[in-house]
C-alpha cells in the first residue's frame, strides 16, 4: 500500500479527513493511524470516501457559517458608524426639590466650548431656584461644606437662561437648588433643559 510517507506529500486522515504532513504515521488531530496519501483517497473504500466527503462538507458548512455570522455581527456596526453617546450635559428633565435640596448635571467641558439652556419652575408658580456651576475643586469644596465659589451662577429666579462658556477644560458640575429653608415647607418642581455646544462649527441654541 502506498502511504503518505512513501509519497513524500501531504495526505489525509482516513477517519477525520484532516491533512496529514509527510512522514506522519498517525493523524495529528484525532490520532488515527494509516493516513491516506493524496493518490489513495480516490481509491479508498467506499465507506472511507463517504466519511471523508461528509467530514469535508461539514467543515465547509462550518466555515461558511462562521463567515456569515461574523459578517452579520460586523456589518450593522459598520453601516451605522461609531456609536453615538449622548453628552451628560445635553439633557432635559423635570426635578422635584424639597427645601434646601438640589439636583445636578456633571460632565467634562472642553475649553472654549459652552453649555446653554434654560430652566423654569412649574410648581409653585413663580417659586425661585438657584443655578450655579462649579469646577472640579469648587465642587469638592461644596461637598466638604467649605468655601465653594462657583465659576458661573445666576441669581435666584423662577426662570432663566443658562449660557456657560468654559475658559479651560475641566469637569463642571451644574447645580440647581431649592433656596427655601426647611421651615417653609416649599417643594419646588423645576424643568431644566441643557445642551453642550462645541465652539467648532456651532450653530447656537434656540
């Protein structure tokens, strides 16, 4: 019998169909002995040829399936482009603040970029809120109940427009607070809208 070793060419495992290198006496994949030389495959017993054909067909289907699955996973992301992640300073919402409480928006602003928007108290009608912006160190002092000077603020009011420009890149915290003392029992509901705008090709905010 002619063997893969005698031929000096790559052969095939008679059991799993894997390629067997010249000189090998057993299949490196499944361990079966007596690999077939390339010339022997077409003259192998019918049962062997049928098993090899089935094995190769399964492998082809598996490879095609893997390619299709990979394409299905990659193609939608390729067509849709990079994911769009909303900026934390571009948002809107209605907040209910108990006396002395506050809500905040926080995010990085690149130097020269700006955040614009507006706010309005909904209930009680005409109630005031305070709006202030703190940089990283100022916000740390605020949390420590120390002297915290905002980099931008508005006087107490029932409605107002936010127009904040960052002089330098930093993480900024926008604080909207209820200025009324606990003894008043005044709970304020306020609507806040903000939009991060780049200073490159910005169209402004309406």
